C-alpha cells in the first residue's frame, strides 16, 4: 500500500467520532494545502493588519455618532438593533472594545489573495486545530502554527476557564468545539475548566451578556 493510502487511513482513524461540522461530509487529502513562503509571510502579518482595520472602522463609527463624520455611517450600522443594545455599545467603558477573533475568508487568485468576508465568529477554530494536529503528525510539512497553534491561540484569548455557548443557529459548529476542548485539555494539568454547555438559567444570562457585547464587537 502506498504512502498516500496510509495517510488517508491515518486521517480517517483520527477523525472525531462526533465529526467536526454537524451533518457535513469531507473529501480527504493525504497532503496539506501547500503555499509558498511569500504567502505564508503575508498571512502571518494579516492578523495585525486586520485588527488595525477593525479598530479604524470602530473609530469611524464613533466619530459618526459624535458628528465628526457623516451621520449615515452610524445610522447604517445601527439598523435592526434595539435601542438598548445601541446605548450599551456606546458606553465609554465598552465602546473601544474589539473582537478577539478575526476570521477572514480568503480567495486565492493568480495575482495573490482577496478577502471576501471579514468575520468575527470563531467557527472553524476546532476544525483548524484538528487539521494542524493531524497533518503536523506526519512530519512531512512545516504546518503553519505547528501542532498546537490554534489551541495555544484560543487559550490566550479565553484564559484557563471558559463557558462556550453554542446557539441553535450555530449548532453546526458544536462538534468542532468539543474537539477543540479535547485538544485544549490534552496533556494539561491544573485547575483549568472548559465546557460546552446547553441552555439553562446561567447560560441564558451569559447569552444576554454576550449579545450586549456583540453590539460592541460587530461595529
């Protein structure tokens, strides 16, 4: 049996029993997606640059609110939001807050890449963490982020204790978040506590807080 078949078998054996995205099937490759050094360097710099872009967009919104920029900007971004959510997001202690996750959708072209969407939803973190761990284990390629890049990054964002709430609308991502938590706890010792929780009184309270923070994050 050739190496490709061996790797496909290894990937299938490593596949989480609960899957990664709910009700999704996958085409498997024995090799990771290969990019050149120039593109890898651009990707390493992209997070900082997009964070600056998000910060500039937030500042533009706040200047629109204060009358220093055209009013239509804030009006457009506030449409569909309840008044109390808008008021909360404009409070001094929250208005400069930005998302901790930046997830650009990149489209590769012959001239380079373009960004089709700039999202702040953490869907795909668990999937990417599993892909990194699996393909880095073959020791045939220098996988960006290495074996634990996504795991370490996620831990740096949320700290040692976290409640992960997955809405019904985002239920597709529940399996991959369970995978992410398994990778977070692998080889770890100490008081860290991680959980993906179903709705309950505390979860509903937390969701309310998250929704309020979302008004800040989505600017």
